[in-house]
């Protein structure tokens, strides 16, 4: 097991190094001026631009910029954002909690409600509930998140005024308010973005789970379990569901990086202060240091997704051994 | 599992609704005497002398206006020339020793937010940093005519200038509000941007910074000891939502009390008018949008542009466009066609001639005189086998320019001009623009309140003259206007320069919009200053 972990860790580092190297040079090869944002409203003279280029090391050859990036990375320093003039690590750290909260809530909802509904559909295959849920899930899957977000923000936030249409917290909430109130306030703001992102993801999980479960429920060992007189709940959840989880675990591994990158539109519509909007703004402004920081995070999540999937397979299937 | 899950869900939903309503009630009670302003830009570095490069944003400037007081402020006329149109702030008065020496007497009541008096040492310290090109290259360039700033006692500051000119007082007071020397003189300039002063600045303005929640909001509290009178609104929240839909939703849902940049899109206007608790306030803006004609060949910058170097073609394009119709389509009644590169914030706009109206026949005659005829009957004019085809570069990020671009294309087609739209990603558009790789650039700039800024883009050696427009007469006229040597109407030398620019047609000046603000009606004494939206917030009151 420990040998496997060491090998996977080395593999992960190698993948990260290759991905970051490619990204670094691709970004520099792409057309566009990283100081464009500075010239957005008040154009800068060539002398001012030269000063700024020197300040951010953009006047150096690409090879030297790469060496500086690698050197900084080894010291845990991702550089200073061109757009915000602040350390990238601080910017990422500020936005990570909001992203984890939003993405984590979506994942939680997705892999509880989605799995549960998928199993219900499989158990009631062909019935009215199955057909209704199939129709609903197809509509959900086909609904663009950004459109749904706009509709929910307008309907629930503006017309009905049931929930805040944007932001992560009420700025007027008293600083001395108790932690319960503060938590409740964040939850109020969380509902609409989570709902928006979950509709599509739950629909996808339901479809995957239903298909896998339908296949499993026809296997002979399920008939054997029923013949042994086991309660139906045990047959479905202990024997059936456990073996129908593999496609969904793969899906989980794929969903993990989307936590960061997949919610850009929804973060914008709901003014959610997450990493997605930071990364999108960095792409738009060619903010190389922030882009590299965000890419590092996404690449790490991709690697972590693969790793967690492998571990989950091993835990669930006795035939899979790590080693 | 089928039995308990719905019950659990219902209980969770009920608990959340209860929590949500309690949090909502708590926040509603905190609204009286406060204001939530929703805006699109996060202030990151609202510190005078540090708002350079990427930090030179409107968001930073507007927050700095609340935290730091200038020596004097622009008056309601926004006239930047002479010494009379200004309002005393940190300086209670100013006098002239001669044509190149200005003396400011500081108000002895002025205090920093930590209680320390504001002195002449603070002004000298700030101007030293502002005039240092290694610290603040843009500011240093703007202040290059100031030769020295010295203190005479604790409350008198003397500014010396290299030459007489009309905007000495403006230069001395507008660009850099004083910083507290007693807190900053031990911090090296290079490390100031990373110091604790950035997150907890101590200013002399009507509001102090309470907290910054990144990408969400900035909270300000009234400076109880503000020497010009304690602000009536105690708490100010500047809430950030980059997306225009999110901003309007916050306003219409009652989560925000005021909003800037209501348009675009134009359909926000009827939405806000539909809410009787809100009122719309249009204010002149520092923005001007124009089609910039490249004077040089983008493929060979040493050569004149094969089409646009001919002034008749440039004039024909300007005459061929119905600019009123164009701007009405995107701004409604909240914009006007400028005369020359003059935004509605510049005082020289008042009394300036009116922009020419569309004259398609005149435009056709000019093109014909320049040798452009439709010889093959394809609807596009040509000359020596070369079609009259031009490319208009514009950024994908500007919905206004995208919409106008299509309309301009349609309006030029009947004249026999084929306009190809080249929509570019923003950084790429800037790169092409600054390197002169364009035929026509759809530019939009934000101007300082001074007309002197026109020299940057419209003189031969101007630092941002990317189109290489050069007319020695314009240079000379602008120089005369800046020095303020002519007698009579101070606007007249500027109008002469504008007439020459219009005659040269280096660009088609399309629009200068009014910024439209929405504010809840229960705020009284509401006034919004062009160019610095919320600077007069300290005079507002909340009638709830």
C-alpha cells in the first residue's frame, strides 16, 4: 500500500510538472498584453508600460520568466498578480473557501439526492415515478446553468424576494451577530447558486446511477440475496447499490476539478466570490501569475480526483488491490 | 430510506427557512442610517500615489475620495483652469506670490483619523513620492511642471512651478491627496503596497475603512471627528458585483440602495422606473467613444495608410454616419455627440461648437473627389483596382461597441465603403491598438477633468497617440490653451484647437454618455459629482 502511495505521489508530481510547463509556455505564446487591463480606461504611454513590464518581469526572456516561476513555486511563492498587485497565494486563499463551500455543497447534494433518486428509479423501473423522474432529469440535464441562474435570481430573488439574488453574505449583518445568524446568512445566499449548479449535475448522476443499478439488479446474486430472505432494503442498498457505484465514482473523479472551473457563469450571475470568477478574470486580463496559480489548483484537483477514485475502487471492490 | 428521507429534507428546509428569516430580519434592522452602493469594480489599492498601472481604476479612486481629502476640490462647474473654481478642503485658502508660486494655508482643524493634526509636512511628503517617477510614473508625468513643494511652518505649503500655466492649482490639488507622513515616512516606498496601511489606511476624509471582504464588499464608517462636519450617513457599504445582471438584481431586490452605471443595457431604465422607490440621476461622464483612424499603414508603419491618410476619406466617414441615431440606439437619451475628443465632464464642452450632422451626399462627393468610384458596380467603391474596404477593430467585452459596430457597418455600406468588423479578445485588442495594427480602432477612453489630457492622444508626440496623428497647428493651439495666455473667454483657445481637430478628422467622435445612477428616494440632499461619483456622499442624509 505504501509503495503504491509513493508511486502515485511521484506520478502526480510528474503530471503536475508537465501540465504547468505546457501551460506556462502556451500562455506566453497566446496573443494579448497582460497589461491590457491597465490601459482599459486611461491609455498608458510607452514609458509607463515599460516601467510596469519591468516591475512584473515581463521584459525578461520567457526562459528566465519560467526559471523565476519555478524558483518561486519551490519556495511556495506563486508571484504577484498583475491585476490586483497582491500575492497570488493570498488571492487564492481568500477565494478558496467560497469555492469549496459552493462546490462541496453541490457535490454533496449531487451525490446524495442524485444517487438516491437514481436508485429509486431503478427499483421502480418502468413505473410512473421512473418515467416522470426520467423526463425531469432530461429537462434538468438540458437546462443551461447560466440561464437557470438568471431565472432563479430574478424570480426568487427579485420578484418573490425569498432569498438574496447575489453575494455570499449580507454586508449589513451586524458584526457582533452570533455565529448561527452568520451561518444562516451564508446559507441563504448559498441556496440559489447551489440549486442552479445542482439541477444539471443531479440529473447526470441520476442517469448514471439508474443505468448502473438496473444492470446490477438483474444479476444472479441479487436473486440469491432475495431468495435468502434478506430484507429488500438490504438487498438494494447493501448488495445492489455497492456494486452499482463504480460508474458514479468515476463521475465523482471527473467532477472534482469542475468544482473550480465549472461554476464561472454561476459565480458571475450570483456574484459569488469564488475561484472560478478569479480564474476567468485572469484569462481575460492575461494575469499570468493568477492563471498559473489557478491552473496549479485545477491540476492538483484532477490528480486528486484520479487518486480518490482509485482508492474508492479498492475500498469497494475486494478484487482491486492497491500495490 | 424511502420513508425518512423526505421527512429529513422537510425538516432541513424548515430549519433553513427559519434561520434565513432570522438573518434577514437582523440585517434589515441595520439599514437605517446606512447605504449600500453596488458597483462593478473591487477597490484594491485606494491609496494616493499607489493608484498606478493596474491599480489606476475608477473603483480605487472613488474609495480614495472617501478616505483621503485633497487640498482643494473641483467646484460644480468642473473648471480646472485658474484659481477660482475650487472648493477649500484641507487647505482653507490659497494665494499667489507670483505667476509660478502658489501658497496654501492648511485648515488647522484638519485631523488624520488617528487624531494627529494634518500638517504641511504631510503635503511635502506626499508630493515628494508623487513626483518620483520610480514610485509613481504616471503621477510624476502629470506633475512634471511642479518644481518644488516646501513647508513654511506647520500649516503653510508653497508650490513652485516651472512656468506659468492655467492649471497650476488643479495640478497641485487634484492628482494626489495628502498621506499621513507620521505613519508612512518609515515605510520604504517599494514596500508600502504590501504594508498594513493598505488594509487599514488612516486618512483625513469623511469616512474611514472598517473592513474589506475581498470580491464582496468594502465597509466604511463615518469619521466622527471630520472637521468639515460629521457625515449624516453613518455606514457605507460598497458592494461588488461584476456582472450587470447581478447588480441590477441586488438593487431591485432591495439588497442595495444605489447603483452606478445603470446602462448598458438600456432596458435597465424601464426596470428601475418601474420601482417607485428608486430615482434615476444622469450625470456627465468622463467617457468618450470614437472611431480612431490609423494615419499609418498597419502592415508597413513607415508608410502612410493607403486609404485613411487622405483627410477626405476620414471626413466622408464622419459625415456619412448618423451619429444621433447610433447613440440613441444604445444610450437612449443619455448620451450626446461630442465636438472633438471632449467628454461631457470637460468644462470646455460648454460653449463648444456643435458636431456636424449626417450629410451622405457631402460624404459621397468627398469620396468621389478622392478618386473612389464604384467602377465595377459591386456597390463598393474602388481606386486603381483597390476596393474601399476597411477593418474596424473592437473588443468583444464591450456590448455597446459591438452593437454600434454593426450599425456603423450598415450606415457606411450605402456610401460604398465596406467595413469589416474585427472583434478581438480584450488583451489582443489592446495589443493591436498599442502596436498600431489596425485600420480603424473603436476606442473608448476615460478622461481626467482637465482638457490638458488631450495632448496625450492628439499631439504629434503624445504618449498615447497610437494612430500617429500629427498636426503642428493642433500642437500649437493646445499649447496656447494650456498656458492660458489668451485674453477673454478661457475656452476660446480650446475651441480653436477642437475646430482644427474636427477639420483634420483623425477620428469620428461618436458619443459621450451620461452615467446614470439609481438611488432610493429616501436619501435626501443627493448630489453626484461627475468624475467622482460618491465624493459628496458626506452631505447626503437618510430620511427613513
